[in-house]
C-alpha cells in the first residue's frame, strides 16, 4: 500500500486545477460518435408524457410504501415496508440528476418543480448541484476541475463503504448547507457557481436549513423519530442500491481523457433497475449527448453502440471489473481500466478532440 495519498490534487483551487488548465483539458472539445443530425434532433425532442407516467408511478409506489410503513409502525412489518420506502425514496437521486439537465419534461415549470422536490429528497441543494453537474459534464473526470469524481485515486475504501449509506457525504452536505446559509461561500463554491447565482444559492440553502430544523423540531415535539424516517433518513437507510448504481458510472476508468467512451460505463440492466436508475445505465450515451432525455437513451444506445466499447451485460459484470480495479488502484494509482473502444471507422467518427487531448494511458 502506498504511503503517498496525495498522488493527485483533486481540489478545484489547487495545483491540479492549474495543471488541467495548462494541459488544455478544461472546457475542451470532446469526441462525439457519428450520429445523424436528423436522428439526434429527433432523440432530443422533449415531451411531458413519458416523465409524467414514470415519475407519477414512482411517486405512487413511494406513497404506498410510506402508508404501509405508517400503518405498521411499531410492529416488525414496518421493517420491510420502510425498506421498500427507503429504496424508492433514494430513486430521487437519479431523478434529481436528470431533472437538473431540464430534459425529462417539455414544460419547464414541471422540470423546475420536480427538480426542487427530488433535489431536497436526496440532500442535494438545487442551485449548487445544478452548477456542479454542469462542470461534471464539461470536464468529466478531469482532475482539478470535476468535483464529482466519486472514487479518487488512490481510493479510500472506507469512504466507498460508508457512503453506501451516505454516511460520509450527508454530513459534508449538511455542513456546506449551514455554511452557505450563513452567507459564507468558499473558493470552491465560488469557482463552480456563477456570481449572479450566489443570492439564489444562499436563499435556497437557508430554506433547506429551515426545513431540516422543522424536521428535528417535529421529532422532538412528537417524541418520535418517525418524521425523520419519512424525510431525509431514507436517503441513508435506503440508499445502498442507488449508490451501487452511481459507482458504476466512472469508478476505475481513465481520468484526463476527452472521450466519454473511456471514462463512462454503459450497463445493460433489467427493466426494474432501469426504472429505478432512470436509464442512467446508458451513461456513455448520457455524457456524450446530455440533452437527450433519459427515455430516449436506449434508442441512442442502439445508434452508437457499434462505435463504443461493448456494454456490460449487467450490474454484477460491471462490479467484477470495478472491485479488482479499485483494489489495485490503492497500490498503483496509475492503473485504470482500459475500455476496448473500436478504432474510428471514418474520418467523421475520428476523435475530434483538441490537440491537448491525450490518448488514454495504458494501464
């Protein structure tokens, strides 16, 4: 095990950021698969119906599980009821992510309303995370520029394990909420969120804090933890599957490359998992064309799959690669999984990255 844990500087305000800028990796041009303009335009077409049906069904399941938990509270039957409630509640993570793109609904206010709801459910303050995610898409896995690199090298296994229940992230997020609600924006926040959005960020954080205070007060007043079992805590006790999905997106893959085929995974999943993950298993497709709504990603996958590495046949297949890769990166942070990306079949399909785009390093 290496002793130098400062192999790379992942902070957004340190040497890593300077190196990324000097290397031309920040806000650079990325490779795109060769998809016909007309086909892409059709895929990007927005509609309210698919999201209203899927999101409505998800909320119906959530309410049903919640009612079952409430009615069985105090008996052993409440355990499976709240287990189901927690799993369903944590699906909010994936809806918040997709809604932050503004793509699920054609009607803007529907995107905004459900984004605010799901962002709070997953403890992602809406203004900060929208801009953080813009940066993630602009500079995916660029060290020093992307703050959403979940598994940094060398990996800290304890962080990955406790974050299956959000126990590392949630306290950090609450601390940031309190800090921003008090009007204090650190250098990282200032680097991500445009100055024009700072007042909105502070107000939003204060609203989140007030809701959390009201939640604690309701627990104290009722002499029961039940209110928190319904709000906030489900993100912790029910977040395992959601986090297992999230870790597959980039863990163990190449950093500092300008080709999403090398730093994202697409996994073929069963319909239940795709429903819960809001089709984010098509992650190469989502990153390459982020304005394509989640419900059109399977069609996009069919169009570009021949230009990408083979999709993983399931969640376990992905983890058969991720677990050994992450364990190896603890001793060898230079290591990463090299995806078998096909050679360009034509000039149009050739990487269009800027000269600064480095070829994926060999593991």
